[in-house]
C-alpha cells in the first residue's frame, strides 16, 4: 500500500470531532491530588475493588487503539484514523489516572483472577478481527465505564474524584460521538449476518457485565453507596438503544 500523505476529500464531522478532542485535552498530573487522602477507608476499599477491572480495561483499550490504527489505515479510512489517534491519548490518560489512584492511596489492585467476568469481556474484545466489530465492542465498554465512572463521581464530594472522573466522562462522550459517526456512515452497508452477529456479541458483553455486577462488584459498590442493579440496568438499556439505532436489533 502506498504512503498516503494527502487527503482531498474529508468528512467534516470527523474533523470537527478531532478539533474538539484537541481543544479538550487535559492532564491528570495538573490536578491537585492532595484531597484523595481525605477519602474514608470504606470508600477507598470500595474504590480499589471497583477500579481493578477498569484499570485492566483501560490498559487494554490504550494498547488496542495502537493495534487498530494500521487496520483503519489499510482501509484508507483516514477520517477515522485521525480521531483514533486522539482516542488513544484519552485511553492512556484514563489508565494513568486510575493507576495513580492506587499509588496515591497506597493500595494495589485486587488479583484480576478475582474478576473472571471482566476477563471474559476483555477476551471477547481481543477476538475482534475487524475494526468495525472492535469499535462496537469498545462502545459497549465505554457505556459500561461511563456508568461506573458517573457512579463514582456522584458518590462523593471529594474534589479530586469529582474532577478526575468528570474529565473521564467528557472524554467518553467524544468516543460515543466517534462511534455514532462511524456507524451512522457504515452500519447500513453491513450484511444481515453482520448485524445479527454484532447484536449477539453485544448481548454477550452485557451478560458478562451483569455477572460482573452481581458476583464481583456488588459489595464494593455498596461500600461506596452505589447501586449495582441500577448501574446494570442503565448499561443494558443504553446498549440496546445503540443496537437499535444502528439497525443491529432489527
């Protein structure tokens, strides 16, 4: 494949999103981390359990963005490539922020083997061979992360926690916009078999998330004053809504 260095025809919506991503860049290291010491012990322990699978997920997303770049480049989808470059910075920031929480509260993540449902979610994503299939799974994971991050942010008035997760949620909103732009352009071209396969795949991820809530995270969320059942219901509703919007559920 020839090295493509000029793109005459651009999709302005994708480029507008990249401009927004550029303007909204921020740094975890610029936040005042001192208030995190004020969290009570129950909240800290709930946070450790709740963030362990998310730490793994964000690390995987950071690496996957790099892995997927050659695929969109080979497909000559340079509009998506541009946005994906910014998305990789977001995922790196999210991993950095979660990792620093553990460092600042002098705790280590729980053994990931304690969260088998989370491993199952990451396994499904790792098996994605195509960019569009991977992006659909990533949007579902972003829905999951968004709901959990919002729960954490709403559970305390600690300024560091509020600022950090508010930033994460702002980033996630752009990721959803990217998915909506991409599938708004591409989903109508998918075969019925693809649509059914993606819908089934979404169902598998939601089921694994339900198990994560019921088996692994329920007690940790309760320690922080969060409702795991309500969190799951929000995720399930949002994923079903996106599937219908893209025509996967028809």
